[in-house]
C-alpha cells in the first residue's frame, strides 16, 4: 500500500484549515440546558441515554456542568444558560413525535430553549446561576400570563375601549408618578396581583437623580414587566397591593403603600403601611418594625378618567 508522505505544504494547509475551523467555532454561540432542581435531575436519570446514572447525585451534575461552562468559556465561545424542565421536555417530545431517550432530541429541545429566558455565562459558579435562572423563568412566565390576561379582557361594553390597552397606558402613567413622587434616590417597588392561575408579582428598581428633568433609570426590562402586572391588576378589578421603598443618602428609608381596589390604585395610610410591614403574612403575628425605616402614607398616582370614579 502506497502512502503519501506529509510535506511542509500539506502540513501548513491542514494547520490553516484547523485554525480557521477553530476561529469559526468561536463565532457559533452555545446554549446549555441547566436542570435547576434535584427532583428534575432524578427524573432525567430514568433516560438510558442521559449522561448521568442513578448512582450520580445532583451535586455531581452541577460540578460537571460547571466544568463544561468553563471549558466553553476557555475556548472563547459565547454561552447562554437556559432552564431545562423535564415536564416541558416530555411535552415537546410528545408534540413533535420525538424519542425522548435520545441525546439528539435533548439537544434539539435545548436549541428551542435559546429563544426563551436565558442568562449569559460570565464565569460565575453554577450554584449562583441556578436561582438566577429560576427567577428569570418565573419573570418570563409572569409577564406572559399577565399579557394573556390583558389581551383576553376585551372591550368596554359601554364605549368599546380596549380595556387591556387602556389599563397598560394607565399603569405606565402611574409608574412615572410613583417614581416622581418618591423623589431622588434608589427606589424598590413590588406589585402583587392574585390571578386565577398564579400570583402575579413584579419587582422594579429605579434610580432617580436630584437634577430636575432627569429621567429615572430602570434596570433592564423591569419596567415592562412591572407595568404589565400592574395593568393586569387594574384590568381585573380585584385585590392587589403595591409597595415602594426609597433609599436616599442622608435620610431614613421610606416605605409607601397602595392597594388595588375595583380597578383603582388607592393610597394607604401610614398606619396601614406600618401594619402591612409589621405583620407576619403567614401567622398574622406582629413583627418588630425595622430600625431606620419610616412608614409613610401612599400618595395620589391615579387620575380620574371615564371609567374611574
């Protein structure tokens, strides 16, 4: 059998090809599906082709995932992490007629996850990614459900106005009034709305400067999520609550509160805010007030309109 010996030219060509391939690989992003719960990990171990067996524990899985993420980062590959849910995976396989006990199917499902809530990997330990990823998935689910509620409410029987759209516009206006009324400083807002399928909760952080005319800075897409949840509460016309806590250098922290009532955001008294903050939500027992915090009444942020008293 004849063999062609390597020459400097063929060696150089092969090296250049490998280098070009490696460079291209760095331009192809990766998505890693992360199982965030020991119970979900146990469910995935039932698949024969899954890389982990019944002798492996969840911490073993996290260590291997951490090593994988570090390896991808070392190669210069941009990597995002998505939440891998076994129930969603099983539903996906059933819907598309795919074998769930297949590495190819799992990779295809993970590729689909890239279009949903993900987090970029920036070298942080995987243990830190798990709660962040769960929070991101909950945030996305909350926003989607609140959006569905707004879209499904329909039009006003009296004037034909789109109630969902009008509620969203009102909520956006209220958010501006909430932050403006709080003055300069860092503001932490929480809105909670009970709905039929789940409790809608949105959190927003805003920085308001002391300089006149300066617009507050809102972190990421928190503004959209917050306005959508508040709008759902207004449109549903049921119960709900909103709390704003402000931190300004040189002053005590201030807490203001409102309640949702029949499509309006009603300011609470200082006593009601104190009671809400200083009562255990589960037991109803009193809780000692937090030092350095001033419990303040809410202020008017809702304006009269054709559908509001």
